[in-house]
């Protein structure tokens, strides 16, 4: 039977304790100094979360938000990694596109939301496009940098042994680029959920973001804070899943080995 390492148990314990302390501080604040403000108490938030658990409409909204974020993330990974591989293998392409990609990368996807609402309407497709747009440029940058970071001596040795392109990618490019790609995926995944929610809150697409707007309109403060807690839990779960996949896929990498032994 597998056992948890002492370091892992300690991290879980510290995390649980910090959540408990935050909940106690929140309860003290909203029942004391901030009692006249529109804040929900911890029991009210937990009660609304229990109601959500038995509400099919909540699960439908959750599924729609997750669908938009997941499809947009997959598209950004496929397009970003493919473009990064092409750009990273050519010095000319790497230098000529670097400024353009670095210029586009910090542009918030929200700035093109009005145009997408006109073209696609307040639909899930609009959210998918926004998520893909927001995630593709970090992946292009990370993948291209990883491919371009291949040891020149190792690359020359591979050419001397007349390795095929696929053999070079599998034995040389992939081991060097994968850690960079994994970092890009983590960055894009963190942004995917936020962008999906923003597309629902501002663009009116169906999902948890739209439910949040409806709760605000009706003054249902416990629902508002329960949805915010849901967003936080989703973010933690997504990050935990990606971290586990990264540890399994990159078990040979020095950074992962140092985390495991810590």
C-alpha cells in the first residue's frame, strides 16, 4: 500500500491549516467589523455549495466552462507546439518571429472580445477562441526556446551519424524541449480557466461566469461567494493534475527529481 512522504504530509497539513485560518478570519470579519457589508458568512457559503452539489443546472454550467477551457487549451497546445517546433529549428525563423510573438503575447484576449461577440455571438465558440488565443503565444515562445536550446555539439553529432529527422526529434529535440513545453502548458492552463470565465462574465456565454452575473443581479451574495470558491477549487485541481502529469512525463528531468526527493 503506497504511503505519503513526510514532506507531502507536511505540505497537505500546512495547506489545510491555512484554509481553516482563512475561513475563521473571514467569519470573524463578516460577523464583526464588516457585518453591515454585503458579505456572506462561512456557513452560508458552505450551505450554498451543498445546494450546488445537488443542482443539475450547476453541473451543466460547470461542464460548459470546463469544456470551453479544455478545448481552447488543447487547440493552443497543438498550434503552439507545432509553430514552436517550426520556428525553433530555424535560426532565421527564430530571430524574425521573436519580436512579433513577444509583441502579441502580452495582449489580453479580452481586447478582442467585442469583435468576437459580433462575429460569433455569446457562445461557447467565442470562449474557445479566446482561450486558444490567450494560450498559444506562451506555448510558441516556450517550445521555440526549448528547440533552439538544443546543444549544438549534440546536434552536429546527430547529423554526423545521419539520424533521420524523426530520430533527431525523438532523441535530441524532445528531451530538451519537453520541460519548456510543460512550463508553457502550465502557464496556458492557468490562464485558460480565467479567460473562459471572463468570456462568460463579460461576453454572456453560458457557464459559471454567467451564473455569477445572474447571482450578482439578483443580490444572491452566498451564491456569488460560493461560485468564487468553486473557481478557486477548479484552479487548484487543474494545477494539481498538470503537476502530476508533468512529474510522470518528466521523471528523468533534474527539476522533477529534486521535487520528488524533497
